[in-house]
């Protein structure tokens, strides 16, 4: 999106153990050329630093914060409470409760403190949502980014269409009574 090194997205997590999940957001941002910063900002172990991070993000040029946390998962909500920037919460799954605790902690925010929440372990979608947020403007970088998103959507469509063609061929070869819809016709 830009050749400048000023990060547009803050990618933070409660612990470095969250990185294997959150790295998918970094990959998505990188695919679209979005500069980002990443750090550990624990809501429980370093609350003063977490508040300072949230309060100072916009002044540093950050436009979207992606925050991942497991367990009690207060990080996304606490960051949302101290910034006007959009915050995307990623529930990080742990061994206990498979991430349901994280999901409910992030998604159940009080009125007035919104956090966009993706699926458990859905860091890639968090990255893609941040890209969409950055592409929502009318300035040249946003329009360029919107074009990249359109090409990305077309590639997803092509991949799904190829999978449908392969499935129709496989089913037709193995099951002579299978009636296949024309490509793009959907369900019969």
C-alpha cells in the first residue's frame, strides 16, 4: 500500500505464546503490503504499558489495532476502551475450553466499547479485515488497496471454481447416477 515504513496496523498479543496464531495476521498484512508493528502488551502483566500503547497508537500513525489473547482475553477490550481506533480481537485457543473462554471474553463487550471479533484462532481474517478497513477510504492508497482486495476475491473465486470442477469430475467418474449442475449454477 505504501513505501513508507510507518506502521498502519498494530498487531499485539498478550504473550509471545500467542504468536503461532497471530502470525497469520502478519502474513495477511504482508501479502497486501501493509506495514505493521508487533509486540507483547499484556493487559494483566503490564497494564500501564498496555494503556500507553492504546492511547498513543493513533499519534504514531496506527489506523487499526489487531489484538489477540487467550483465556480471560481482556486485551482487545481494554485497548478499545483507551483508543478511538478500530480494534479487531482474535480469540487465541488454549488447551482449556478450546478458546471459547477467549471468544466470549472478547465478543461480550459493554455498549459503547466496540471490538470487532473474528473466529477462534482467526488471525488471518483479522488481518484481512484490517486491510478492508484501510481500503474503505477514497484516497489513492485506499483505492489501490481496494483493487488488490478485488483481485484477491477473484482469486478466491477461481480457487473455489476449480475445486468444484474437480469434485464434479471425481463424482461423475465414480458415481454414474450423479447429476452435476452446470458450473456456477449452485445447488440443484
